[in-house]
C-alpha cells in the first residue's frame, strides 16, 4: 500500500504526524505545569 503512494503524500503525512506529536508534547507540558501550580496554590 505504501509503495504506490506519491512521495509528496508521504511527506504530507510525515508532517501531519510531526505536528500531532508536537501538539501532544506541548499539551502534556502545559498539563504538568498547570497541575504543579495548582498543587502549590492548595498548600498555601
């Protein structure tokens, strides 16, 4: 299946996956930061 795709389509899929991974990493980092700051607020 993969060998009859055009190279441009493969590049596009690669870019989409790269963007998805970056968004997931940023979302995880934001969630961790949010949870850490919230737990600090609870202690005070």
